[in-house]
C-alpha cells in the first residue's frame, strides 16, 4: 500500500506481531501486517487530527475510499457521500464488518502531534481506531483474495453518524448495506482493558438509549400566592421524582430500564413562579420488549403525575437505538477467533453496559456480535475514558484489532452456523 499520509517524525508505536502460542493467519498475512504498522498508525492519527461531525463525514469517507482503492478494492460511496461500502471476495456466504467514522462535539485536551485541528470537535470515542482497524482488515483480506485464500465474501461498512439521533445505521441499511449478509461484527474501544485483551459477551451487551423531553405550561405568579398558579417548579419536581419510581412498579425489574433526568429549566426570579418549564432526560433499557413498551408507558405516567397540578404538559419521546443483543453463535465464533489471534487467556467476559450503540439496528436484521477492544496501556493505571477530552489509546490495539477481525472473518466464513 502507498499512502500520502505519514506518521509524525520521531513517532514511535509498539506494533504487535503474532503473539506466541497463537494461530497464524494464512498467506503469510501476519508478516504482511507487521510491515504495515506505521502506515495504519499514520492513518489513525490523520483521522484523529481531522474529526468531522455526524452526518457530515465527507472527507473521512473520501480518505477511506482512496485507501481501499489503493489496496486494489472497489469501494462505493453511500448516496450522500458520507459513508463507504466495500465488498471483498466471491462466493455465496457474506460476512459484514462495521466501523463508525464520526466524532464528538468535545474539545481535544491532549498535547500530542495528532491533536484535533478542529475546534470543539474530537475523536473521543475511538471511531478513528475503529475505522483504521477496518481499513487494515480490508487491506489484509484483499491480500488473501489475491491468493485465492478467502473462502467467501466480506463486506466492510464504514458508517456515518453513530453518535447522533437519528443515527447512521438505518441509512447504511437503506443503502443496501445488509443485502445478502449472513452475519455482522463490530468492535468498540474499551480503555478499561489493556491493549492485547478483548471482552466478549453473549446476549445483552448495551442498552437501548432514547431521549424524552417534557414541556410544562400554566399560569405563573408570585410565590406568595401559589394557589393561583400551576406551580410548574413543583410539577417538574414531581415528574423528576415520581415517574422513575413508578416505572419500577410497572415493568419487570429484570428489564433493566433506567430513566435519568439530565436537564431541568424553569424560572428566573426566586420569588416568581414561572409560566413555562422544561425537563430532558434519557431512557435506557436492556430488554427489547420493555424498550418497545417504554414510549407509551412513560408518556402516560408523566401525564398522570402532572394532572393534579393543573399544568399543561407536552411529552416528546425521541427514539434512539435498540439494545445490542449479541447472537449466541456469533459471539462464540468471535470469541474463538479472538483466542486464536491473541491467545485464549486474552479473551475475557465483557461487562454489560447501559450505554447505547446503533450497531443494534443491524442486529434487528441479521445475527452478529460486538466486542470490546482493550485500548489501555499495559502496566499503566491511567485510563483515558471514552467521551472525555483527553481520550487516547495505546496504538498497539490497532494491530490486535486487525488480527482479531481477520481471524473472525475466516472463522465466520467457514462455519455453517449462519
């Protein structure tokens, strides 16, 4: 591969080769990957320094398409030009891999050569790493395909807008991203694990994540005469306290539903009852059934709690993403592949997360699984957490990620489970 991207002069990275006791990839691919470390790190750093907003990832998509074309592949742009779909190989079976490519509206606080060049915008969730690993996977599998060693078809989905509502996964699906796909895989950076480890979990993996907005209106007035008003501050307080409590008695507690308010606004003066107020929060739930029931139930409870106050209420329930529920067989395939790539002792059970991930939309259509990729520096207590301005990774995780996904591609194509 040739590329115009270059790692900063003097930059060093610990690029991992094949680990002792692990299974080699076919076609001398481990040796090939070992020589591509600096190039992939350079790509990651370029993407990190040039983050783009959700739904507007045009330059990032163009870079991805160029690098795939240099590797001899034939990528196609999504209709809006903010995402890329690329097929590799031939055959009846098709396994897809997804990487998200957008960034977050956060300031990059790191003092590094590849710090974000865009004010108020940063790759603080690791999407630059996800993208680079999938590019490396594509380049590697292109090598195998040239040697007639790829036993089927692989599809790479470089998806826009994972961090937005509405998110980009439905856009990819509408563009034919899942046509003929038998199973799909993805990974996500996880700084709580050191580089070289991955977390795998069958079943519920992340929660559904929705948003709810509540607007109250009513006659305001002096705090000395609350009986002549709807006392919206009191009404908002009742919603904040009572609705989450009532939910715990209306749903099976095993559904894991959590309603948490993040913003409340009402009034200006300490001695004046306002005529309008607003409340916003998130709804997270692990059960698909409870997720489907949540909008109607939460809206009804809010109206019931507000009714005695005399305030007028408007509820806007915003659908976000379903829960990620990993397929049992897909999880077993990627766990075995990760063990072959890194060693069985480097595959651990992933924790259940209440965070949201729009990879779930793909799993509504085909079986698949997402894993957590360790990105922490081995032996260090520092953990640059996700969605924080100082987020960064041990770049050796890129090499581990490519190997895990390459082993997964070959294992998934060879199994008859899907």
